[in-house]
């Protein structure tokens, strides 16, 4: 992902699809995911989030995390945090993610 300045652009919505790794329980994944969510809430530029569970447990993704950031730059800054790197490495043992960032359509 290209690095952007923190002040660049307006609010951005980030949608992350979370699929559980084989042999991982929902409880194990939730511990890792909730640690990541708590850390994100303390970051500059964080606005809000929703964390959704798929009602059909047989379908992927199992969870969807939707967060809003003041700008793309604030979200990009998250990836430079040592705490994010540590939590992300731990989470990779329990799930895979697919992230997309969105701006309002005009």
C-alpha cells in the first residue's frame, strides 16, 4: 500500500473481511480480533467501527470489520505502529483478511 500524508483527503471507510484459519475456533480468533480493535480505537484519526458476524457459520467471511478514519493517511499510519505489527502477526495464526478502503461515491 502506498504511504500517504496524514492530512490527505477526507474520511475513508475501511472494510475488512475476516476468514478463520483452518483449525481455529471463533473464540481464538475473537481474542486476536478484539485486541486489534482495541488498539485501533486508540489511534489518531480513528472515527468509528462496526464488527459484524456472518449469521451463516458455513460461509466465509466469518466476520466483517468496518472502520471509519478521518483520512486515508491516518489509516496508513496504523501500519507503521509496532503494536499493530505485533497484533497483526498474532492474528495471522488465526485468520486471513482482505481489506479495501472506500471513499463516498459521487
